[in-house]
C-alpha cells in the first residue's frame, strides 16, 4: 500500500520593494508566533543586510554557512546552515556576501530555482517557511518568489505605499507566467497602523475595494485580502531587534505582541481549515436501488 501523503508546507514570501515598512519585523514576529503555537517554523533570510538573522540573535559575522552557500552550490546541504534559535523556531541566516550572488550567478540557467530545490530537500521538517525578501527586485527576491506558494505584503497605510502595491502585484504576475505558476498573493498586512487617522482609514478602504473587485478576475491576487488585525504602531517592535529578540521575548505584554499573536491565529485558523478539507475523505454517493419490473 502507498504511504501517507507528505504533509503540506506553507511557503510564504514576504515582500515589499519599499524599505522600512515592517517587512522583516513581520517576518520574524509572525514566525515566532507560529512557533509559540507549536508549529515548526523556518525563517529564510534573503536580505544581504541580514536583519532577520540579527532579529533572532544571529550575528552575520559569526555565520559560517548561510543561504548564500545554498544559492552558490546546488550540492550544498541546506541543513548545515540552519540554526535553531528557540523552541520550534529556526533560521537559515544571511551574510553580507549575498550581495555578490547577483553577479556570480548571472550566467547560471537554474539560478532562480536553486533555493526552491534546496528547500524541497527538507521534506516536511517545517510546517511554515517564511522568506524575508530584500526591498529590491533582484535575484534574491525572485528566488524567494520562485520557491514560495504565497505572498504576504507588509505595508503601511500611506498613499505612496498604496501606489507601490500595484507594482508588487505586477511583479508577482510576471513570476507566475514563467518561474512559478502556482504563486498566489494571500493579502496585505498593515504595519505601524494608526486607525485614528482619516488618511489610514481611506487607504485601507481603497485596498479592501481593490481586492473585492479582483474577485471576478483571474489574477494571482483573486482571493487576496487585507488581514485583520492590523499591527499597531508600537515602539517595542522597533526596539527588540537591537537585543536580538522577538517581541514575545522582549516585551510579551506589549500591543505588538498581542497583534502578532492575533494575526498568527487568523492565519493558522485558515491553514488548519484548508488541511482539514484536504484530509476529509470524499463523500460516497450511493445510488438508489433500481427497480426492475418482472
């Protein structure tokens, strides 16, 4: 008899081509919230600045092997570079050398798929893989999109950030047409949000309307939404990276911790519901007996 089907893995790329929007903060603290719920979670730091690695206490200067080795050498054992930073939370760290990957891999035909292949070798060791993409559209970001199954867009509720969402969606659309046809946009996560301002409310309303109108189309963001709760502006979220800690370790009673836990609960509830549908056996339809005349 065939063995059980492999456990699904949620591969998420967090991207925004604008810096300073809360992308790394969201990657790390959302991953930490998943880990606190008992889900084995891997952070893949694709940014040469290595901010996600620093956020969980891994100094790039002390890293012997990283995602850079994974990209440079297809035969490299990715497990050699992964570190456990707390219960159920792991990181595939970055190094500043990664900035050279763009040039070094320019002539390699499989350069965009190397990360995807490396992660596939991990099997079902992790239930969640969150990729922190750099704020630029280069090899590292495209590699993350090629490896992911869904995209989350952290952004602030500002007019210029709203304009940038269109460009992000265009990028995802291009990737789905060639490198990764299965890639989908799950939605937007609002960071440093101030619901008291009229401007923020208008931006959120525009986003809600945009995604609602997209339901009738056939785009990678057809089922995307603006996730609630939004992550409120909270100075503790800005402070904790300098201590190499997540918000749950640094200030567990802060509003930022409450918001990321609540957001993680929404994402976990959706994920578990999807898994339940996959595991439910198909309904057996029994036809009524046919009456035969003598």
